[in-house]
C-alpha cells in the first residue's frame, strides 16, 4: 500500500502527544478531540482508497472538478468530503450539493449562494469562516475586525450551520509566532462564544505546524504531505479555484 498504516499512525501519535501538552483552557469543544482531515488535492482516487482502508475517512479537496471526479470513483466508500479551497461564485452550487463541510467562506455573497444551493434533502452545510490572521494581502479571509458582522449574517442563513473558524497563517519556522497566530484564532472564537455564538471548531494547522495548532486549540487539522508524502506535480484541472 502506498498509504501505510504506519504513516497514519505516526500522525495520530503526534496528535495524541500534542493534546497532552495542551492546557485545559485551550480546549474549545466539549470533547477536546482533534479531527484529522486528509488533504488529498492532486492525489489519485487510488491513493484515497488506500488511505480509507488504513482508517482515514475524512478528506479535504481544493479543486472542485478534481474532487467531483474522485467522489464518483469512490462512491462505494463512506467518505466525509470537505471543500477547503478558495471558492468562486460560479462553483457554489456544485459545492453545496456535493460536500458536507466547507472551510474558507470569507464573504457573505458566497455564504448566501451556498445556502441557496443546498438541496432540501441534505442536512445543513457545515461552515467555517476563514480569518486572515496574519494580514497577508495574498491571503483570503476576513480581518478580525470584520469577523463579527460576517458571523451574525451567516448564522441567519437557513441551510448553513456555522461551526467555527479556519485560518492559513503566514508560513514560518518560528514556533513562537506559530503559537501567537493560533492563539489569536482561539481568542477570536472564545470572544464570539462570549457573545452567545455556539461555535466549537477551529480548523487550523497543516503538515508543518499542526502540533502547535493542536496545543493552541485546533479541533480540525488539515494534513496532506505527512499522510501522502510529497505532493505530485500538479495535474491538469478544469477549474482553478
């Protein structure tokens, strides 16, 4: 198998170790559990099947058409699909129809279109709002100052359930800075909950920093290369979102 039990077990061991280093005040959901989301962009459906057989059931995809192709090939598996890439307006209908979670909603227009397109026979779409915590001009996401207004309006949309916040902070090897940025996200979530919002999700941390993210309260980590190895060359895609 390309995706070995050992590779997944190593990540799971890291998760458990990081959880033990986390202060109780850093736990933002009732259980304190951390969900491993396998980032599977550019990976083949065969590799996803191997990961599934090794125990991984939740996958995050960045590119819509690539994800739809994999969903069709893997329809026999009970996979929970998360859309984690930037969202273009013309892709919202298919995203709303084919995913359980969407990470990275950063404006009301996108949230409204997702709600409008969510089929009536499906449960509400689970949503995380993306925060640009490091203030990079190249990154998507609302600023911390813009967050409260977006939370209020998204919570009112009928076919969405706002679960929490998501971020992709500035890449850095400085662990102190990593802690600082992830702590800011936890503080934002806690501040929202003090105002009456029942949010329980922090989607943050990738292969290079997920252990620090967990220590600061991450409930979902998005890990690709630590599970699949180095990402292959980008495949030809029909869309660029």
